[in-house]
C-alpha cells in the first residue's frame, strides 16, 4: 500500500503520537500514578450541574431534537448568539455571532487555524506560525499539513523568590520577518502555567497589528471561562486577534467543543473546514452550556467553583514539592493559571527524558519537558532540565507521585 506524505505523518512520524502511545502502554500497568496527561479535575459541582442539565434535556425532548439534526457548519446559532452577548456584556468585546465558530474541540480549531494561515500561501510565499515563547503547548507540534510550520523563540528567565521562576517574553529576540504569517501563544500556557502579563500581551498585540499579522491567543484555561487563573486578568479583543476558547476545562473534554472568536473572514475559513471535514461540529457541548452562557451562570461557576478548586490544588502541590525537595536546587514556574506545574532541575546530571524513564520504572508518569519546544532550533540545556506534572487529579495520588519524583531526583543528584 502507498500512502501520502501527509497521511504517513499520522501513521508513524509524529512525536506526539509516539508519546501518547508510550503513555497509553504505561497506563495499562496496574497501579501507575498518572501525572502526565491533560485531563481536567472531576469537580462534583460541575458534574452535577451538567448532569442536571442533561436530565432536563431528556425530559423536555431537547435531547431528541439535538441528536436528530446536523448543526450549521459554523456551529449552533443559539450558542453563538448567547456567547456573543456574554462576551459583549462581560468582556466588552465588540463581537457578533458572525465572529464565532464552534469546532470539535479547540485542538481541531488549531489544526484549522494553523493550516489556514501557515504553509504555502496564495501569494507564493511560505508562511510560518511564530511561537514567541517556548515552552509551548505540545499539541501544536505536527498539526501542519506542510512540514516546519513553526518558528519559536526562547524566553528570558526571571528567578523569583524560592522556589519560583517565570518566563518573560523576550521582545529583543522577537524579530518578525516576512516568513511569519501569524503569531500564537497559549495564555495561560500549557505546560508552564505562565500567564503573559497584560503589558507583554499589549505589546505583542501591537507588534502583530503593526505587521498586519493575526495574533492567535489560545485561551483554553483562561478568562472569562473556565477561569483557571491565579492572577487578575482581563483581555481585550481586537479584529486581528483570534481568540480560542474551549469547553473542555469546564469539565467537558468528552463533549469536544472548541470556540473560535475572530474576524468573520477567519470564521468563514473555519466554517468551510468544518463543513468539509465533519459537515458540522458536535452539538452536545453547545446544548449543555447554552443556558449557563445565556444567563451568565457560567461566569459564577467559573469564579466560585472552578477557580478556587484549582487554586487550592496548585497551592497544595507547590507545598508538597517544596517540603519534599527542600535541600535540592529546583525551581517551579510560578503557577499563574492552568493545572500543571513545570519543574526546572537546573544542572540535573541526567536528562529530563532519562528522569521520565526512571520515574516510569518507579510507577509515575510525568512528561519530559523537551517535548514542549515546537519550532525551537539550536541547543539549550534548559530544554532537557524540566518536567511537567498535572496536579488536577486525586490529591492522594498527586502527593504520592510528588514523593516519588522527589526521591528519584535526589537519587539522580546522589543525595
Ligand atoms: N490548548 C491548550 C493550551 C491545551 O492545553 C489543550 C488541551 O489540553 C487544548 C488547546 C485542546 O483542548 P480541546 O481540544 O479539548 O479544546
């Protein structure tokens, strides 16, 4: 059988697929402690909210209506209208339903956006997506139909009070040349929990505007929902900004619903891709959240239920790590949002991949940090000194995982 270059990338070559396979194999071993994946927490209040809404849909017959028709290719109109209203009212964004498209998860949205804006452009040039700060979300790597879709920059490292550090966007290193056709940043960032400051974002946005480039902001964890943010934040929307939201981190990853808020020209592209690739996006996430978005209840849930739930987990995980590694030189990226801790073992005698392997042998799955630098060229020891852990899971399991990580790190340093 012969396959296309594009097809074969999905079958064997992608680093992300290999990583997922490796994680899947490890998980089949009983008793494994999983701190590696991207699953959100199971929050009882959110589960009861969505279960009650589902029961109501079954009772009123809405569910039968929902499953018997395809939605519009740009996504459910009622949801887009309610969301535009919420974003206007609460965020001050001048958007209408024509500025909104739904996709089957925001991951699918990124596949659309990167391939709409990068690759072989209609003017004959080759367009690349600039990631101004790496480490950056691993899910971007390998989604380009054309290879080498990303160019990336290193951040500056700011050491803060023990045990924290923070990545800062290095504007001096951000030369934007003709090859760049869009800029993208996740905020809060997966894997680091970094939230670019308001000042950094304003400057980046002005730079994008002055170069007539779209700025894609991956807001899967941020404001106004799910609001997994530990710093105060508001964000403006402007026509060159492509804001990507998701219902996943509200507790609905299985409903596969992503949201793109952008200039109507971009929305037309996403609509066409939805139509050709899947006819229409999934309707379930829209139905489960419509009332909460229409009434604004979603903001209350985000602020009063989701945010404090993760804040407590973040504080607790930092405390456990600080206690377990009090005599080791290590840093944690200041957790400002999302639900990951990014640990930096400066000068670690073994690579982060070797640490991952040793931890796997000890029954703990983390992610080696070197995966999170899509598009970054050149050697940089820092790439091999970090790991990511997800602290959203059961506290007893997270604590047990952290203790084993600490023991393995001490062993690596001969302590
Ligand atoms: N963007 C970021 C930064 C993520 O961490 C994730 C998932 O973990 C996604 C996008 C994709 O989320 P989904 O496709 O579930 O909306």
